[in-house]
């Protein structure tokens, strides 16, 4: 049996994508609350403050805030051992810069964690998942400002202290490396509250913002360990391996350079210092950063206990310009992998890439790993229901079968120390990228459409029963 008996089978979500209740019980406005709906090829926009009728996707989301007891019960019915969600920073510190937390916000997560623990579901908690107080953007310019370190650390400390007896597994920033897309408004804004001005050097901003976040993360890790050595704090990376298109040595070098962009964050989080390739790049590009001696000590003292990562797809790079598509926006869509298919949103489906990611991360860092996101977005509506009243999401089942097979190999044949598997969007929720409901990932269908209409009723899909069997057999019966 490849998986240990306490393997954390479960599912993953993020506060702003499912909770709703965006202005209830003292919650402040977050960056997610000022995003518009977008769509495939149509990026979400950021409005200046909340604009009525524009920002609805995350305001109600799927109303988990009021329905969590029933949802957690459904997760328990599936046999979940773990459930990954995030704490909305704005429920705890509505503006981000106050000194006293909001008790009503803290209580919500106390109740949620109690509900999970009632069913022996282990909470796996991200502190900041594409979300932060909007006030910190308006007043301080988001993570461009060093002051954010203290605000985040205060928030982290309050959470660690309050939930130390309920939450063992933590992660600091969701997909911290996704801000390497800082030129893409969506990623820079949601990850770091950063709006890039024309006169600014994107790389300078990227690394300065990253530095402050890495220091904040390291300080949080150290504090968590001081509060309770039982708490395990990880980083969270979007891990998208990059393949060279050919064995042309120039393609190989390019693929390694592309991987540096992704590994940079893991390198600092796990090793506690900046890698040589980053120092060389900063020197060559004349990037001057505000880094103090104390910061470097903090990075060393706050290395992570494990790596949590999301895996959706791989990408291909080449130096052969004739193979690079010029009519697509997303970097991952520019070069096709002739061996792989893409989903409806252009994401390359590559189960073997998951094994590759596990091998590379495990060899590079020698720390335990946790897959905290993986899955496929599909178009599904109630019209797809079969006579048994269920949506037969066979495509999702096939996707997971193939990925879990590779996960098994990584554990059994490659010796990877894997703690858990938490597929993304285990219940349909608002897509981070498009702001739509239409890109569904769930084992559970939620009745709501892109315009925000629907009963919000929940219904198991066929994959619900399939995943239940997988968990019950500890991954033996796929
Ligand atoms: C990850 C994010 C999630 C999630 C997922 C799917 O990058 O951490 O928040 O949404 O991707 O992305 P999307 O919703 O754009 O399909």
C-alpha cells in the first residue's frame, strides 16, 4: 500500500471563493471584493472600491459562510480526512492595520474548525489566499510597503495563538510564486495588492514585494514554532514544471531559467537564503532591493516544515520562434506540447507531470510534500444531469484516476514523502481566474450561474461517490 494510514485525503478551497458574507460581522473589504467577473480570455478587472453590480462574484460566492455545517457534513460523508481552506484576513483585521482583531471573525473560524474536528477532518489552513485587506492597498500600496510585514505577522500570530489547539497544518501565502506574473494585473493584485505603475521596473517591484512577503512568511513560521512546536507551517507554491520543446541545448538552458522563476520562492522558503542565480540576476539587471541584515536572519530562522503545492499543468518553452504562438496571451499557451491535450481553458493536462513535480520537489528540497490543489475545470449545468439525478462527470474521474496513479508511483517508486492530497474546489465555487461559476471543479454541484442566479442548492456528482471509494480504500481502488 503506497499511502500511509494517516494520509490526508481531502479537498481544498479558499475563503473568498466560497464564503460570501463579504460585509458581515465586521468583515472589511478585501482585494477579492473589488474584482469584476471576467471570463476565458477576458481578464477580471479591479474597480476602485466596491462598485454596485460589478463585484458580485465573491460577495455571495456559494454562501459557505451560512451553509458550512451542511457542506462540512457532505465532506465528512465523502470520508475527508483533511479540508484545506483559508482565513479571510479581513474577517480578523478588517482594515489590516488595526491593533485589535475582530472577535466575530475569529469566532467564525473557531466554529468552522470545531465542525470539521467533529468529523475528524484535519484543517489545513492558508493564511493569505489571493486575498488581503483592500485598505492596505489604498493606504500603503500593498506589499510594496515594508509595513505590510508587521501587519501580516500580527494577523498570523493572532491566528496561531487562537487556533493552536485546532489547527496543526498551516501555509503562509497561497501560490506565492504566482506574482512572478506581476505584469498580469490579476496575479499581482490578488497576491500582493500591487498595481504596477508605468514608470516602475516590473522586476524591481516583483523582487521587492517578494522579499517582504518571504520575510513576513519566515517570521510567521518562527512565531508558530514558538507558540507550539506541534504546528507545521509550509509554504505554498504553484508548481508548473517547464519542459524544453527539444533537446537543443539552448532549449534546455531556457527551461532551467524558467524553472528558476518557479523555484526561487521554494529555494528561499526551504533553504533560508537567496539562491545564487537570483543574486546574479539582480546584479546584472541593476536591481537594488531594500534588504536588511535582520531580514536575512529572519529568512534563515523561519524555514518551512513542508511544501504545499498546487499542480494543474506543465508548460513548454523553446528558443525556436516559429514554434511560439503570437495570438495567445497566457505564457503557458504559447507553445504546444504535441503529446498533451488542453482543457477548455487552455490548460495542458499532464498526469505524468505530477510525478515529475513530486520527484523534482522531493529531490531539490528533501522536505515532506502536500498536494494542496489539483483538478480540472469543466463546463457543467443541471441540464447535464442523468436520469439518476446526478451529473456524470466521468472526465473528472478519469483526470483524478490518472493523477493519483502517478502520485502512487512517486511514493512507491521514487520514495517521495507525501502527506496528503487535496483536490481543488471540492465543491463548485467562484473561479479565481475568471470570476465565473462556470469553471467547475467540484465533487459537489452548486446551483448558481455566472450572473449570480441560482438556488445555491448542493448535489453530489458521480465523482463524489467515486472519491468516497478512493478514500475508503486509501487509494487502492481507483
Ligand atoms: C489556483 C488558485 C486557486 C484556484 C485554482 C484554479 O491558482 O490557488 O485559488 O482558483 O488555481 O484556478 P481557476 O479558478 O482560475 O480555474
